[in-house]
């Protein structure tokens, strides 16, 4: 029996394992996004030299803040989805 066919039959017999694996994937992805947003905000907090501050800097700061908010929202959504999938896997 080919390996993929055996794995498919194993997963069909254990649906909770498949759902839990998907939950783990979403939780890891979400935690990476939240971590990346925190790392970006710490890294972006370095002040520029006094002579280089311009409207471009404020535009870049606003853009970075929007990206960080997006990272946080998607990351927390993935973490929530992972938690819900884990709870669903206990019902299967």
C-alpha cells in the first residue's frame, strides 16, 4: 500500500487528529504574526537624527502602525481560530 494512501486512511479513521493538526498550524501562524508585529514595533521605535525628521518619516510611521495593527488582527484571528478548532476536535 502506498504511503500517501495509508496516511489518508489513517487520517480518515482519526478526524480529531486532522482537526487538531489544523488548529496547531493556525496557532503557530498566529503566534508568529503577533511576535513579528511586536518585533517590528520595537525595531521601528529607534528615533532618527534631528535633521532627518520630515513628513516622510511620519508617513512611514503611520504605514508601519497600520501594518502592525494588521499583523495583530490577523494573528489574533488565527489564534482564535486555532482555539476554536481545538475545542471542536474534542467534540469529534
